[in-house]
C-alpha cells in the first residue's frame, strides 16, 4: 500500500466513526489518488512523446467522486463508458462529449446520446455501424467519430505467411481482423454519417507480446485504410494494464505453491472444504488452472504501458511507440483497474465469531457485508483484510489490554470470512485468512484496494440487505474529512477542503 491508502488505514478511530454513522458495509474512496494515477499514465506518454487520451474505464467503479475528480483534469483525460447509464453519469460529472469514448455493445438509446453529444463511438460490430449510421441520418445528427474494435489478430498473422499460428485471446467483442475488409467497405458507404478516426482493441490478458502484436496489426490495418482514402489517426489499445495487490513476489509464490500442495493433500487444506480455485487432484497430479488474479505483478499500470510501448513489434521490428510516432497516430488507453489502484477500501463490521468445525482450530467470522459487496473472490483477487479493533490496537470495547485477545487469541488465528446472506455459498473468502488475533463483534475488517471491480460491480439487494454507502475522503492538515460520494465536487472553497 502506498502512503495515502496506508495512512487512511491507520486512521482507525476515523474509520470506526464512519462505520458507526453510515453502517456496514461501507466504501471509502480517495479521489486524489485517481488523479495521481492519471498523471502517471500521462508521464509515460510524455516519455514516449505520444499524444492521445487516457480514458478511465468507468465500469471498474460506480463512484461519482472518481469520475468528477477526473473530469477536473485537463482534456487529455477522458472516460470510457459502456452503457447509457455510464454515459449519462459521465456527462453529469462534467465530461463533455469529445472526452468520452463509448465502448461495448450498444442499444439505440446509448448510440443516439453518444452521437448527439459528440462522443467517439468504439464500434463493436458491423451491425452497430449500420444502426448508428441509420440513427445519424434519421435524426439529422452530425458526423460521428468512430473507431473500429478489432479482435482475433492471429488469423492475419497466419495469412501473412509467417507459417506459425499465433494465438490471440478469443473475444465475443469486436470484429475479427479477417472480416475487417467488409467493415472498411461499410465505413466508406456510410461516410456521410461516420468518420473513421482509428482502430481499437481490448484484450483481457496480461500477455505483453500478444498486445504488442495486436497494436502492430492495428497500425497495419490503418495503413490499408489510409491507402483507400480514409484518414484515421489513432490506435486505442483498451485497458488491462493491471494492478499489483501483493508487494512480495515470494509471499505470492509460497501461497500458490501451498495451494497446490493442499489440493494434493500433502498439507492441510488452506481453503473452505478444500476449494481448489480451479485446481484439482487427478491421481496425485495437480490439474486445471488456478482462476486467480496474479496477485504479485512485477510491472503493472503505467509501468506496464511503458513496457508495452518499448518492446519490438514482430513484423516491423520497431517498438510500438516508434510505430505510432512514424504514422502520426495518437495513442488512446482505457485503464480501469489500474487507474483506481490504491483509490479506496471497503469496511465491514464483525457480527459474530464461532468455531468453524469441531476441533479444527479455525473460526468462522460473520461480517456485515456479503460476497457481492466485496467481490475480491469473484475476481480471484486474494488480499487479506486488516483488523481494526474497536477501541484501538489491542483494545476492545472500553479499551481492553493489549495481549488480552480472548479465546484462541495469542498469535495469528486462521478464520474464514462469511457474509450476511442465508446462503451456504456466501463466503467473502473461501480461503483461510490469518488475522493477528481472533476478532470480536464490533471490530472492523478493512479490505484495502477494492476500488477496481471489488466495491460495487457485483453489489445487489438480496434479502434487502443494505447496499454499501460510499464516501470520499481527503486529508486536511492532520485529520481526515469525508463527504458522501454523491456530494463530492472537485472544488476547493476558501478556507476549507474541496467541499
Ligand atoms: C473492462 C474494459 C476496460 C478496462 O479494463 P481494465 O482491465 O480494468 O483496465 C477497458 N476497455 C474495455 C473495452 C473494457 O471492456
């Protein structure tokens, strides 16, 4: 954890008073950090002398504060919206149309509003191009800037005569590169309604080489478009720059090795009822792949972009940054998770603690939240929560003695974290989590770094359990100030915090 998030976690009595007032679960956001992250991406652009925009992939978090804070940045920061609701939200937060990129499959209302406000439409399919062009003509809208989202880059590589089949992630989004010719013909037919401004991809992978190859294929595709008289000028390489959740590579490796050993039965289970995260024991051999986010990432976020721009591209041999400069292309990126890295935490109240199974020495800790409220497991992100005892470190209630930690309490104690639903599967962690001592009802658990997908992506109202409230916090002098997320605006009032 970096300083703002780390120091927020140390503000235990502040976090306790927030949860007392606003309930559990509770999301706490640091809007200043999202701006710092955007600045780090911009610094990579400067290093490579590239122009273009950093579009925040809104889907990573529903917060208004984060989007408003980014709207206050200069025009090189935009927002990527994937639904009519996100588009309306971005506009209401202060983004003007030309700073908005509309991605994903789109319905007519989403297309109409995007076209109306002058957003760039990242075309998902030839059908979408037809529908958009029809809307533009019927409603007398201005010509819309469009990017074509491409996928399945491997087929082009094979046609190129390299002789080897290069794999690329399958995606149900975008147009396969081999069908791009027809798409270009359609773009020419609809030139009165749309203007091709570039090519795009978004690959859900950590593989750098796969992304370098896709970027180069986009550049080559745009060369063909230019040869046909079109005037594209940007490559949008999507998101997926990633975030590192575990600082220590060794720690991550030890845990994943131990998981394999547990699946084989050569060490005690590490997980609830032997859950294997996708791994299984087949006659003494571990099979399957662990559905886990790579907790430790040697490079992630802006550093990953830097590497991606610097590796040699397979066909032309020069790095992507050089290819973009030679072709006078802008570079657009759509980071989600990496732009909200270190931007917040989720709090849950401990409701109840009891032994998990007779004699196991493990405990079941029931929290005032469910697996939809902090969907770390859903995304395979394994991060231990931080125990914030009621009454301060080592204390409890009316200031208990340190070391007096009750049952099972002297050293670290292994617990499973269960949610507030009457559902066997509602586990917040399916793995054993070690806390410095056994928590007690009233303590808080803080899940750090949840702003990317883990805060509200899967939140629901099952059993009428409360949805988490979200607050934006800022450090002012020696203390923390907070506001409801929806009341945050990036304005500094004289004599006070931005309020
Ligand atoms: C989800 C998504 C992103 C963001 O991905 P991250 O992995 O969060 O960076 C960007 N672009 C598109 C099209 C997406 O679907």
